[in-house]
C-alpha cells in the first residue's frame, strides 16, 4: 500500500504508541515509518544489553554535538535509538514522569489541556504497574512497569547512605511526592525490556490496516501548498512516496523532527535558503529551544562481587549469571545499571527538587565508551531544569547527514553553580558510612575541594544523560512551532508528537512523558477526525 489515512514518521517511543492507538479503528489505514530495523534481537530484549547499545552504533544513531564552549571545546555524545521502539529500546528503562509542577507550568504558559490533572489519565492509561494500584497509577495498560529482578543488595547501601546524609526514602517517585531516594521502577516485563515496540506495536502488528515500514529513511514531507499530504522515503536504495489522506504525524524525536521539518521547507526561512531549500512556511522556532539534562558521573572503585565490571572474579560469576538469566529471567543480566537514585534539592531554598541522582552498579566513564578495568560503583547527578538553551540546525540539505546539534551546555552560569552544589551533595552521600565497607579509591575526582577545582572537572567531564527536548515547542507565541493540539503552525494536516514539543524540560527521565504525549495525541487526532466527519 502507498495510500493511508495516517502516516507516522518515526517508530520510537511516541510513534509506536500512535500507530497502535490509531489502528484500533478498523476504518482507517495507518503506516508507521522507521529508519532502523524492526527487531533489535537479544541486545534489546536483555536489559543489560543497554551497556552494549548506548556506547556503540548498534541500534543507535550515536550523534555528536558540535564543540561545546562550556565543556572546554569537547563534543558531547547524543545516543538515540535506531530500531522499532526508538530510544525506549536502548535506554536504561527508568519509569519516571517528572514533577507535577512541570505540567502545571506548561498549562501556565498557555497550553490548555496539559496541566498535571489533564495528563495524569494518559500516564495511567499507558501503564500496567505491577506494584502500585492507586490514584496515581494504572493497571491493564500496554506499558509494563515493574520492580527490578536483579536481587542486588547494593542499591540498598546507597539508599542507606542517602538517609545518613539526611535524605528521606521514597518508595514511589511517581506518586504524591517526588523528593527522596529509592529504587527505580523499570519498563520491563518478566525480566525483559518492555519497549514501546513490544508494549504497543507487538499486539497491533497483525491488524490488516497497519503497515510497518522499517529500514526506511524519511527524506522529506510532501506538501500541497501548506498542507502535508505524505512523506518521501528511501528504502533499500529506492525512493518511494507514501500518501496520507488524513494527517502526517512526525515523531522523529527532539533532534530529527526539526531536521525533517527544515528539510521540507518548514523552519527559519533565511537558514533554509542558505542550504538551497525553498521555504514553504517560515517558522523561526523550528530547532530552537533545545534543552537537555547536563550530567556528571562520580565513581569509586570497589571489590564487591555484587557490582558489574571487567575483572577476573567477574568472569567466573558471569557464567552462572548467564545461566540464571536464561533459566529464570532474574539476576545480574536483568539490570538497567541505574538501579536506584532519587530527587534532591541543591539547597533548601528550592521549592522542588532540582537535581536527579542515578546510582549505577558499575564504574562508568564517557558513557561506557572507555573501558575501565575492575569493579566499582558510580552516581550520576544531573540538572533537572537547565537555564541554558541550544538549537538543532541543518548541517546539510542531505537527509542522510546528521543534524547539527548545539545544546550550549553551561551557557547560563546558573547551571554551573547548581551543578557545583550537586557535585558536593553527591560526594557527601557516597562518602557516608553505609558505603564505607565497599568504597575504594575515587575515580578522577579525588582531592577536589574548591569551587574552581569542581568547576574545572565539571567542564572536563560533564555530558548529557540523554534527554533532549523542546525543539518544536508547544505554545502560541512567534517562536512556538506547534499549538496545544500539537498541530504545526501554518501547515495543515501535520502534527509533531515527541519530546520536541515540550515547552520546558520535565524534571526527570523523558521516556514516560513522551509515551503520555503520544497517548494524548492519539485522542487529539481521533477527535479532529470525528469533527471533520460531523462537518462533512
């Protein structure tokens, strides 16, 4: 088929949700287009496969930023999923929604229908929570949310250390209160990853009205005047045209959705003309407002066998752990590595937590792209609501080229000041007595005491924790790209549905919020279709 009612461009965290929900109506035809493969194999299914995929190009676009002045001229790393399920197929599976304040702030900015009470039903609709059944959680949804099955005691040592540092324990970060520390819930089912491809698309694949086109790169949107009518793709070296009679839904993510808009003539007219692209709709905000969680990792060596690493002692244990995973789907290979963490305030004046911690049961350096021998533990500290703003622009008019990504980390001095406080707080937790029996030498952060010393290591070693957002911002002002129905301003039949529509970055991991956005978008699309039918 080449003619559809809806075409969803991007088979990631949002795209799989949209394709599944929209194809529930047997009277419509839905096409899902994904540049990556249709099945990620064992690396995706086995949770510990995250350690193989994130640092490599396996199911991963593995983008780089431009040199960052705030990072001493270093290029940052930007892994993004390139497989059905998108980044939900390669991420650390932490199920986190963000803070109530984040969505109420979206509402206060003029985005009707996006306050916390508005979006909570969509979080609950998506969720099958194995642990919680209350006003904050759902049962029976496609996305399975579970406790980790690693049986690892080490996260409890971290939680005890945090309590010794005066931080309360929190059993449910997505409940009444976010602040505190605890074990993370994960998007897993039976000890395997539960990506959106598995959760949403798997049950829908047999529907005759759903076509899934993988290994297909979208090169441009097709426009009839100022209305989207389809998409051009390259698959197997052949250029194909797919047509949509209803809508085109762009779900390429915060880096690639603005790229495809600009390749199609939708974006800042002067910049597009500089690449030889004829502007169709002059939208200055496309690609602007890039926000990301800047992050620093603090590590200590250890000789505890409960930790994951490259050591002679670990090789013998690995054989037993592989057998345990194969037979029981339990144990070390069900780890997401970031097994515990929490939300803390950098100082008492903060109304809500402004830092997130991810406690990792291994040594970690440069996104695991640099091998560190031995065992150890690490803790990420990331800034939840950065003031710095960057952009995504075109590096080339060639759709096969990567976008030009410039987060401008630490461009706003307040971000660095908060991270210095975060560094000190994280170190204080990790040096509490509860971790003393397991704590060896610090890895690369020993002897740092003054603010200037801490600033120097932050600039040398900070990078993303993989949450880019905001580049097709929702709003009603001149720099907004979509309205509160996620429709692209000035272009008919076209919506953007992914993290790029977030006006401001949520205070937490972004996968669950993107799934929520897609659940709500499916209702918006179906509502618009009913309105068109009633008016016909």
